[in-house]
C-alpha cells in the first residue's frame, strides 16, 4: 500500500463530544483544531477531511486557518454547490492552493442540508446531481482554462479567468475533486466528473461491485479525464489486542446509543442512498468480513450511520489491505477521541499500511 494516501478527519463542530470525542472547553477553538492538524502532520497522515453543513463553522475558513498554522497538512475541504457559486469557489480554492503550495483537496457534497437558511432551494435528486455535475465541470474548466464562457442549465459565466492560476503539479493538474453518493444519478456524476469516488465502509463485495460498475460507466459515458480513483471513509477502532478492541467497541456503542435522547433530531439523516445501504447491512449480521462492525450504523446521529473496522492494528491493517486490493487508494480514517487516535493510529496502524506486500 505504498502508493495509498491516508487522511484523518477533523470535527469542525459547534457541539462538543462529536461521536464520543472528549467534550472539553474550546473543543472547536483554533488552538484545539490546530493541535489536531499539527498532530496529523507529526504522526504521518497526509491531511484530513473537514465536513460541511450550515450548522457547522464555515469549512473553507477553518481549512484556511489550519493551512496557515501547518507546514504540509492537506485539508480535504467539503463544499456544497448552492452554498458556493462555481467561479467564486474556483477563485477561493485557487488562492488557497497558491498560498499553501498546492495543499488543497476538495470534497463535493450534494446531500441534504438547511438549504433555505443560506438561500438555496431543493430540486429532485436528478436535478440536484445534474447541478453538481455542472458545478464540477465548470470549476475544473476555471482552474485549467482562461477566458471561460459557460451557458449551462444552472450556472453561467462570461470571459472568466481565475487569478491566481492553479499551478499544475506532478500527478495533479489541479486540486483533486472527491465525490460521494450511491444513487444512480450520483454515480453518473462520479463516473464523468470526479477525480476520486469516496465510499462509506461497505463490505468488500459491495465495494468491488461498485468499483466495477463505475469503471464500466466511465467508459459508457465517455469520461474525458484520467481514470477515476477510489477512496474509503471509515472509522478504524484500534486497540492493543483484538479482544480489547471488541470489548471497548461494544462499550462505546452502548454509550453512544444512550446519548441519542440528548441529541437534536437530524432531519433526513437516512434519506441518502449511501446511508440506507449501510443501514441495510445490519440485516446481514453485526460483523461482516471478519471485523466490519455494522451495529454503530443503527445509532445514527453520533454514530453517523457508519460502520467500524475493529481490532488490533494488525487486524485493521489486514482489512484495509483487502480494500486496497480492490482498487482503493485514498483512505479517510478516524476514531475518537480524535487527538488521541491521531497519535495511536499514526504510530501503530500507519507503519503497517506502508509496509510493502
């Protein structure tokens, strides 16, 4: 897995205690978030995903602040079409990429949010993903062309040249565009417009089937970019021994479940096709593929409808290698407490993943 890239997750959240994190004063202060970003650099991670949502601190602002306080940390910045206009975003991202020496990555998000709160409106699924595809297509043009004129269904620009220009780097003509989504409409966008398709932690057979379908779809739809790459966003629950990992994981799930009554309702949290796919996994069993723990997905909210890979560092590394054998080259991992796990997994898990073979 020497060619794979490993990122973490930074919880730019208003509420403390995200997914079982330490609920400490100043949990989302610049100093706290910087400590996490610096630890990510120090312990061998490439960077971190920063999530987006109207009820969170602005993701691009947080990413800019963390870039200024680090040397090589690469933020994977989640953004939403509708919250951003394409030319405005292309210019902002190009500027940050210039100032940071090429450290920007972008995660395009099309899921539900408080759209009316920031002046957007909701179309049906087909319209939402059609707009996302056009957004990505136009942003890419603005990064790589000059004097861009575009008259699309959702966006228009005339004679647009972004300054400063994005500097092409080896293997990266512009910031990589990551994208998720499991619906047919989302997969068409990913197959034609994304650089990296991000999957949630599905079993190996599900990931293999989706990779094959996306590769086939890329050919059928006449993809014009380099081949689509694939990534995995998953919780990695690592302890010194397998037995300790499972004991602690079960205790943590019980604790997170007990907190649900104290959480605000997450509207539409299970509407997305990808989230429903994870919920459906529980019908296949609590544990799949040796150590893919499906029970956390039942919790939602603090569990975020996710699966966990549970075990010793060797157990989890073995599982991640199996995903790599399917074609996954981008891994976005995390567990809580975030700072503690950045260090633990950086010291115990990453060295195993970087070993050849």
